[in-house]
């Protein structure tokens, strides 16, 4: 699956489970680690976990081989690494505190729908 398709799959999975403040950042020209970073907020730790589970399940259903998940044990921040797309799912306070968007502020924000 191409990075663009994977990004769209992630955004759809998050929208289906009512993620809040979805942000897609294109980091292709800034790092070799991944192509896109997707950030989203959940309303509770359980919601954040459900968001991560939805992303992993939908990716697996589409044949994405492996998803590495960090922080799934009741955390306020869960990272899902799908290779070309890295997903950060956080509680709003955690997201505000770490402010990952600040690190990538010069990268194009392609929005929730992924259109530039």
C-alpha cells in the first residue's frame, strides 16, 4: 500500500471512531523515518485506545503487514507506527503539553482529509 493510501486509511479509521482534531503533517522532505505523521485526540484513555485499535485493525484488514504500538497499556499517548505513516493518539492535555505540531511547524499540514 502506498503512503498516500495508508494515510487516507488512517484518517478514515480515526474519523469513523470520532477522533478529535485530526492533523496530517507531510514530513517526506524533512525526515527519512516516515512520510506522514497523523495526530489526533481522544476524549478519554479508553477512547484513545479504541482509536489505536481501529487504526491497527483497518490497516491489517488492508494487508498492512505490521503495526508497532507503544503506550497501549492505559496511556494518555499511544503511538502506532505503520512505517510510512506514524500515528500519535493523545488526550488533549497531553497533546497540548508535548505540542508535537510545533516540531514540524514548517512542514506542510495537509489537514484531516489529506488534501493540500
